[in-house]
C-alpha cells in the first residue's frame, strides 16, 4: 500500500473532506503512475479521484467499531516514536 495514504476511519474529529480527497488523489496517482496527468488524461484522472473519494466517504460512514476513537495527536506521537526507533534522534 502507498505509505502516504493514511488511515481515516475511527478518528475524533472524523476525517475531513480534504483528508478523504488527498487520500483518493494519492490512490489514483499510485494506480495510474501519473503524479500530474497530461491534458489528454486530466478529465479521466479527476473523475477517478472524485469516484474514489465518494467510495471512501461511503465506506468510512458505514464502518462500525467498538474501539475508542483515535486522535491525530496520539497517532502523530506514535509515528515520531517509530521514526526515532528506526532512524535515531534528530540532530
């Protein structure tokens, strides 16, 4: 999976439209191999991003869990800890 696509389910506050669109854009970029599509492919690329975003919205809204919601701050702290363990302290 693309490392830039972040988990969006079960966060407090819930994922924003921008977060969903950004994840959808990354997914379509990965599938297509285009970072920026040519003019000939631009319409199909944007349509794919919107369709993936709509599916992601529908999925996130329909999922259920009994787990406590996560916070972005706690997840960022965990990511920093993993980075320190993997790469060492920043200088």
